[in-house]
């Protein structure tokens, strides 16, 4: 399993996003954070599933849509 390392700014950004979402809905904030964590764990165990079809060296994670 690949170990993911978080840049300190990414940790700060994640916390800010969760706090912003929680202002409208704690449930949505928790769902978003759990979805992010689940997809990161999936990436760590199966990184090839996140490679775009054309290559290019970038990865994309699509999280739950945020519906208010």
C-alpha cells in the first residue's frame, strides 16, 4: 500500500473546507470528509485506478456533490 503524505497546507485547506461546509450542514461536512478519506485510502491501495485515460501525470478525485 502506498503511503500518502499530506503537505501542511493541504491539511489546513482540508480543515477549512470541512469547517466551511459545517456552517451549513455538519452532516454534509462529515460525509465530504469521510468520502475524501475513503477515496484517498482507495488510491493508496490501488493508485492505477485514478490515472486518467490519456496519461498526463495528474490524478483526479471526484468527491460527493455538495447539495444544500
